[in-house]
C-alpha cells in the first residue's frame, strides 16, 4: 500500500505539519491552549488526514518517529504562542507503551526550552488499560516532570472507575459523541454533569470536545464544564493563524 511505503520518506522530506485548534475556558471564553492535530502534506496527493495514515504508522512502528517529531515540533511551536497557553499533543497507544517515552518528552522540553506545564499530553483510555501497572508509572513520571495529562475521548472506552482513581491526570476530555446529543434529550446533560462531578472528585478539570453551536456551549456551561473546543469557536488551522508575523520570525 502506498501509505506504508511513502511514510518512510515523509519525515525526511518534511511533509508533516501540525495544525492547531484552540481550546477556550467556558468562563470568559479566553483561549487557554491549542490541540496539535497532525496533517501529511503529500507533494502529489495533497493533505492527508491522520485517520488515513496514523493506523498504518502504528502498525509499522513508524508512529514512534512521527510522534517524536510531533512532540518536538509542538514544543517549538508553543514557544511562539502566548506564555499563558499550552499545547496539547495526542499520544498513540504505541508511543504510550514505548519505554523511551519519558526521555523523548524530556528531550523535547529541554531542546525547545518550553516549561513543562505548557505541554499537555492526550492519552486514550484504551492506551491506559493495555498495561495498567505500567501506565500508572508512566503517567506519574510525566506528571512529576510537570507535564499536564489529559484523558482523550473520555466515555467511549472502558471507563473502569475503580482504576481511574489510580491514575494521575489533570483533565478529562468529554468525547464529541456526548456533545452531539446534548440538544436531543435531558439525559445527556445529566450524564455530562456527572462526568464533571467525577472529574472534580478526582481533582481534574473537564473539556468538552466537538462544540458546534452556541446552544451546546450554554448547556455545557450549565453542566459545569471548565473548557471547550470545537468548530463553533475555531477549526484546526496552521500555527501562523495564531501568531503574529513578527513572533513567527523570532
Ligand atoms: O483533525 P482530526 O482529523 O485531526 O484528527 C483525527 C484523529 O487523529 C484524532 O483521533 C486525533 O487524536 C488523531 N491525531 C491527530 N494528530 C495526531 C498526532 O500527532 N498523533 C497521534 N497519535 N494522533 C493524532
Ligand atoms: O480524537 P481527538 O479528540 O484527538 O480528535 C479530534 C478530532 O475532532 C479531529 O479530527 C478534529 O478535527 C475534530 N474536531 C474538532 N472540533 C470538531 C467539531 O466541532 N466537530 C467535529 N465534527 N469534529 C471536530
Ligand atoms: Mn485529541
Ligand atoms: Na477526542
């Protein structure tokens, strides 16, 4: 398949680029951070979305190199964004299981000079449940470095509450599938309120993903969510959209 054979050249050629989608506090609607979303700018085929190459890269192991690139690039980009914001990077379960992950993260921080608290790592429930004991250690080690940890797509995996309590994390990202249903029934709002309560009890914040309308934002505010992300606020866009020309030259 062409994806697998051409993935090897893509890093060397500099085909990958990170797009950023703002995350806003619901209180005041200020930008608090940016999620990095990788794109493959193929010289002939145009922009290829992650869903078309990440699974292939996970299969072949190339995701480790791509993920390392994304960590370094994301930390460098964050230096050009306001000091009071963070950059959130998605970690593949394959990266999360890699023994070198904490070293890779430390290197990216050191090389870029980014303070650890300005880096957030998004981990899925699936990644955390593959080897719970190891996952707990890795998350604790990352948190000790000062990095923020977000659990991505929360509510769609195996949300085993008894061991969620054993993990160190700072944020639950409420999956878009909940936000989609908000206007259809009252149950969804109640479920989201319950996730917010659970998250608070565990000392974490909540972010709702995939917010597309003002009505959804109103309901999420009522449910007590801390922050939001979605097309209603901004679509993923190149870094230059968010930094002034002067800063980008620095
Ligand atoms: O915009 P969107 O199509 O960007 O992203 C689709 C999926 O790809 C999401 O599930 C997202 O988490 C994942 N994704 C985006 N960027 C990265 C990345 O840098 N690394 C990994 N592992 N996944 C990513
Ligand atoms: O799995 P993860 O949460 O990392 O994936 C984020 C994905 O959601 C990306 O593909 C991103 O482009 C997409 N996305 C971000 N905001 C919205 C939105 O408001 N609506 C929809 N449908 N997708 C969104
Ligand atoms: Mn994500
Ligand atoms: Na998500």
